[in-house]
C-alpha cells in the first residue's frame, strides 16, 4: 500500500479505508468551531462607508493597505487576546481562522482583501448552519474513479474573469491543463497550482445541480517531473459556499464543465 499523501494512492481495501478516513476528517473539519459552517457573514467595507457593520462590533475603516479598527470597552473586542479600547491597524488575515487576530464573544472577525476591496468575515461557532449539520453525502470509494492524468502547464500563467457565488465577477488564476480519460473519452480541466505544487480545479459535470452541488473542487497531488498525476474523483469536494452562503467561491471557468457524469466524491449536504 502507498500512503505518500492524502490524495488516495492505495489500492483495494487499503484505499477504501484511506478514503473513509479522509471522509470522516472532512466532516470533522467542516463542523469544527471555526469551519465553513460557522461563517455567518462576509461584509464588504465599501458597503458601509460610515464604518459601522450591523451585528459586528467596532468601527471598521479602510486606510490604504490597512484597516483601522476602533472599539470601546462595551464592544467586547479583543485583538491578539487583549481587550481593545481605542484604534488598531490591521492587515489581511492569512492563517487558520482560529488564529485570526480579532475576536468578540467567541466569534472570530477575519479581515479579508480581494482585488483591492476589504471585507470582514464573521465566524460564529454558534451558527445555525453548524447546529443543523448532519453530514456530507458522498459516494463510497470506487477504484474506477481513479485514473491517470497529465498536467500540461501553460507557457505563462493566465487569469480569466468568472462569476463568483456572491454574484460578483473576479479573476481566477490558471496555470495549465489537466488531461485524463474517463468513460471512454478524453477530458480537460483548467487548473491552478497551489503553493505546495498540488493542483486545484473548479469543475461541473452532468450531475451538477441535480445529484450533486452545482459545482465542485478537485485537488490532485503535485505532478511528477514528467507531468503525470493521479486523478482521484472519489475526492471531489464540495466548495465552501455549499456550507455557507457567505463564501465567494468561483464558478467553473469556460471549458471546465465535463460532458459526462461524475457520480463520485462529495455530492451534497446530508438532508439538503
């Protein structure tokens, strides 16, 4: 058995056990205190020029490449674990949600910047969605959904404008194409390359919007030197916006809607 990574390279019973562990870990992460189910709002500061965001304590104002957060004692805001009375300068948070700098009554107030615009995200462990979570519907592991693929990088990285889940259009960076055979035909997905070398695709297929969420993510491991890579569709992922409406997930870029059914991996929230 090979267990070089978490992307499922084992075979037979070992691979099924690996997938089951992966699935259980996914549900644990999703339902954790500051997982995606706890996001109750993404508030763009451009919508609140006066600096006051309803239901979010403090006063938030843009100041070039920083945010100015002002709070009074009664706001109950802490920064880096210390009560804030006055004003502090903040930059965008990039680490895990539970390590973000601003907290209020157990909620994490995360600073976000996208394409020059600032937002505050409110992660509340007591969210209604987290309390209602009943699991992720996923197809049990089937080795027929594990196929060889090839990554073909572009000469230059490119960006395309795509609609996001919040209705706004944003740039999506793409580094190459992932080519693989499935159901007797060749298929291609445009992909990004993550910092660790792994790939990331946003895709839809013939099940999207019916037997599965309207689109999903796929995260194959880093390709080998010759571009070869294992494509394991058993690990197709629900995007964060499947768990909370306040995420801004990108829709699939042109060409990333497969003309075949991928009845594998995560499909829907249980009970949805």
